C-alpha cells in the first residue's frame, strides 16, 4: 500500500497517455476498422491495463529504492526515536535505502520503463504524422474545394505541430529526468554535494513538466483535432474492401 500510494500516481499518467497515443495512432491509421471495433468494453480494458502496468512498476521500483523486499528493522534510542540502518521507515519514508547498488538497479529499471514509454509515443506520433501528409492525396482524389483544402492544410499543420510538441516534451523531460536520476546515484553527495543537488533537483523538475502539459494530450482527443480527415471518412464507400480502405487512409 505504501509503494502504491507513493509511486502509482507518478506512473499512471505516462502509461495512460501512451495508450491514448497508440489508440489515436490506430484510429487515424485504420479509421473504419477502429470505428467498428472500439467499444466501451475495450476502453475499460485499456484503462485497467494502464492501471495494472502502473501498479506493477510502482511496486517493483518502490521495493528496489526503499528496500521493500524484506521487513524493516529498527532500533529505538533512549529518546524513543526509531533508527533505521539503511532501510526505510514506513510511513516515515524520508530515509532512503543507503545501498547505492540497489538504488542504481531501481533507477535503471525506471529508466528502461521511461525509454519504452517515450519510444512508443514517438513511434505513434511518427505514424500519425506520415498519415497526415498522406491524406493530402486523398483530399485531391475527393476533389475538395480550394477553401476546404486550405482549411484542411492549416488543421493538418496544427495537428502535426501539436503532436511533435507533445512527444518532444515527453522525450526531453520524462526520459532525461530519469537519466539524471540515474546519474545522481553515481555521485557522492558528501564529496560533491553541489553536483548531487543540481542533478537531483533538475531531474525532479523535468519529471513534473509533462504532467503540466497533459492538456495537449487531452486536446488531441477532441473532434476538431482530426477534423480535416472527416470528409475522407465520410465519403468512404461501404463497398470498398477493408484492405482497399486502409490503403486509402
């Protein structure tokens, strides 16, 4: 329960945003199939999957960093103060495990998770952007008017810029914040306290920036975000086979 409360919220948002990004990628790449298969039940399954992944990462990372694999032992001083030797006091969790190697393993595990999240987001954004530019040919085939074409181009440019902004923010802030945290475990805070504090605080600051940009991800789910594709979807012929329609988009 301690690890869930401490770390679960930190990882739920990145996992949920990653699943949302992959889902948007699927919808824009295969809109007709997505319209037929995406249901409330599948939406609930994806929510549970994001929660389960965040829960597993929170427990494993927390157990590595705060030595949760064993019972916490302590001694009581004559003043009634609990003293923990290299272990964490629960719920007074300000005493971090002093085993630097165990910390390093935990932070590397977290770095791998962060890299995987960033990789999936960048991959989905790349696919979406490619499809956005491919939609120009589809608009030409549908013989859209000049004004509609200009509006679609503007919306396409804004969508592309927003996708790039979202994913660059996630990559630079989320991934490099975890990388700085791994670096901080290699610095002795007694020998070089300034470098330790700078790397640790900078990592914490960068880690929180993506959470303040969640509105960009949420905006990506709005109807107007992919509005330039609606004429293509609306004019699609039911008689087309699934493979033909997918190539169209």
